[in-house]
């Protein structure tokens, strides 16, 4: 039997990938293409002096690459990928250190590296690698999973390194990643006391980062309406309240959209919102398609949550698949919900993109890879899962 025939046999001999996840991702991507095209109009024509189709084509290429990566990864056994997770994590940590020295400013933060003329965010690669390696560690140490020195400490070291390096420049991404690790640890039977230690680690890290960054601390204080950090004063807080401009504009977009929206391509707030095609794409969707359109979009993430937790993770063939599915699902869905919370004014501004909807590059690719892993786990599920749909 030839290699191609063997590959075809392995692919067709197991249940198909979860069709609901595939369709939801395709639907989110389609919504994102339409919303990005509308949101970049002002940027393209007024600020850059080019046609919006230029940005649309770039976004289409990136979406195509992300979906292609999703398809390829869905065919690769997740247990094979897990063998290289430690190497991938070490490489990602090296890149996170490198970005501190040779990274460049983009969109308000020095989180980017450039190789061969292509810019990318090492933090996006690091979060995928960390989720994989934490899952591997938890599975390897199941016989003594409640041991502090043999299990919790090694996990703490790797999580502390990755989350700490990411959190220096991108606290919101670091905290969402930590949430994913917490849920994975719970599913992996780590003791609640040790999980509480991870929560404390996250709290200490967040307070430390905010205490050493007066600008970020002032923005949090402006959102809370109270003074919390000793390194800020009322003048900084008042300046931060002035920076809440984008939140006010986003809320105006929701108000203008009403129940059914102003119509596709008719957004007004895209001319006033900073980066409406990325950090506030949900506000543009709410303005053009109304509350009903925004809720329909969120329903897609609820479906991903349901399928990831209650179908793919529950029916995973082994503990590695279970823990990985929980981690991947948590990261993707939390990004979507946090983005919606920021755009609607329920959460302070964080800068997290909405998966498969926002204009992006590295984040799209990372999400494509993670969904591919989720789909591959679903391919290995038992026949009863396939029958239930």
C-alpha cells in the first residue's frame, strides 16, 4: 500500500471531524470578512489613501492561511504534535525574550518580531505551545498529580515563565492563558489548594505589572472609579478617563444599532473608533446588525463552548485529548467573550481580538491551529460520539 493510500485509509477510517465546529468557524470567518471590509473603509480612504479592497484582500489571504492550517492540523494526530510541545514552548520562550530586545512597536506595544519581512506576535505562538505542554505534563504525572514537588512545581515553572513574559506587555492575554491553565489543571485532577496557588500567582503578577506601569494602572482605576495602585495620582486617572474615548464611541455604536442595526456598510462609529477592524469589530457589528446580530455572533461562541466541552472533551479517547480540548476551547471562547465585553463597555479596554472575526495575522493563525487540534481530537472520538452528532 502506497503512502498516499495509507494516509487516506487513516483519515477515512475514523469518524469525521466535528461538523458543528467547522461550520461555526466558517461562519465566524465569513462574518469577519464582511465586517472588516466595512470597518476599514475610513482607514483606507482617509488615513492611508488607498482602496478598502486592499485591506480586504490581505485579510482574505490571512483567513485562508488560518483555515488551511486548521485543515492540515486536523489531520495530524494530536498525540504526535504533543511530542514536540516542549521544544515548541522553549522556542516560543526564546522568541518572547528576543522581542524585548529586538521587537518593534506596533499598535501601542512592543510585542512584535520581524523575520524575513514578516511581522508576528511570539505571544500567540507561546499560548498554543504552553497549552500543549501543560496538557502533556498533567498526563505524564497522573500517578502523583497531587504532589507539590513532582507535579505542581514543574507546571508552575513553565506557566510562570510563559505567562510572566507575556504579561509584561500583554496582561490580558496572559490572564486569559492562565485561566485556560487553571481549568486544565482542574480537569487534570490537580488539588484545589494548588490551583488556588495558580490563582494567587495570577493576582500577584497582575498587581505587580500594574504597579510598575502607571499608565495601565490609571486606566484600570478610571474604569473602577477608585484609586487602587500607589503609583498613580488623580491627574493620571483623569488622563486615563480621557482615554476612555474608545469605550464611549463603542457604546455609541451599540446605541445607534438598536435592535436590528443601521445596515451593512453603514456604520458611522467606524470613523471615530481606533482600530474598529480589530479591537472593536464587535461594536461595528452591533451598530450595523443591531443587538440581534451581536447576539447571533455570540451564539456561535456558545456553540463552540458546548461542542468543545460537552462533546469533544467529554468523548475524547484519552486524558491528553480531554485536557487539550478543555484548554483550547477555553482560550478561543474566552477571547471572544472578553472582546465582546470590552466593546460593550462591560470590561476595561484590553485589546484582545475576536477569534476569526477581527482583522489579524498571527492571532488568526494561532486560532486556526487550535481549532485544528480540537477537530483532530473529535476525529479520534468513539463511534458513540459520532452517532450522537
